C-alpha cells in the first residue's frame, strides 16, 4: 500500500516536472513520517524514499534508534518549529533544519554546530499565510534575514521552506507558492548563499500545484501513510 502510494506520487511529480520541462529528478520527495511507527517508515525506505521529515523531537529519538542502519544514507529533515533549548538535540539528529525563522535560533544552531564540529544545513522558513498558527519570516523581511545569516560560519543556508494555508481546492494555494518562488528567486539572485538551491513547498493536497509553481522539494505525509 505504502509502496503503491509512493509510486503514484512520484508519477504525479514527474507529470508536473514534464509540464515545467525539467527532469523529474530535480524534485525531491520528502516522506513526512511524524506519528508514523518505525515499521511503516521501513516500508517507505524500502520503496526508495531518500529523505524523511519529522517535526517532534521527543518522538523521533526512539524511532530513529529502532530504524538504526536503515537510516544510513537517508537525509533527515526537521520541518517543525524548533525551540532554542532543543537545538543541541536537533543538530545531533538532523541533516537539515528547515524551520529557521529567527536570529536567536540561527545563533544557537551555529553555536551547537560548532561544538559538534558540524556545518548544519538550514532552510529559512517563510511565512506566506496570514494564519497566526504558522511560523516563519514574512516575505518582505526574508532577504535581509538571509543577509544576516551570512555571519554564521557553522550554518549553511541551502533553501527556503514554506507552508501554504490548507485549501480543499489546491488551485487556491498557487498565489502563496508564487510569492514563495519570488522570495526564493530574490535571495538566489542576491548571491548571498552559494548553496541556496532548495525551494521546499507542497504537501499531500497541493504538491502538484507547488511543483508547477517551482518547488524543488515536496513534503508529503498523509498521501503516503494515510491519516494521522
Ligand atoms: C505535517 C507536515 C507536512 C505533511 O503534511 P501532509 O498534509 O500530511 O502531507 C508537511 N510540512 C510540514 C511542515 C508539516 O508539519
């Protein structure tokens, strides 16, 4: 079941890429495994998933331990809000922290990464929606924020992450994806961060529209593993 769902999603991503005339390999499918037990994650990994996304630190420590060797070579993304006092653990457990939304957080990631002897890959989280429950840097402040992040030697800023509001009709999310794409292009054009290549947007209900609007990374949970 999980394998079939992954194949269907890969097919839909490939179709959206064809529409943009880019190779399907240019879009990364991140399987969002929050609340999903290790056994079902194993199934997704066996189906060829290379990237997983998690949001709650408490839950992953035992899960990652249970998965053990199976996580070798798998890129782990933290996609949820990160509290400053949990940064040490996050740096230890994740290859990419997608939710950098404030300078104090960046500063602490830099400090812990230096201690761990690591360059921590991070994305800037952009807030495109008006919903107060969403985190992130407003579009108008992103370029300046990206510039300030240049000062941290143990952080590598590799991309931009955003979450459109939920709409039953995914077409309605397009304006939000376009805003994100503009912010992404602006930061890239400024040439501040050489490794800035990922635009992480699109979830179960809207990933095809996101890819059509320029996403290079989709984060899909429900459409792979079912309702949480
Ligand atoms: C849960 C979550 C997802 C995946 O959502 P689905 O609708 O289950 O695909 C993607 N991104 C973030 C930041 C999430 O928290």
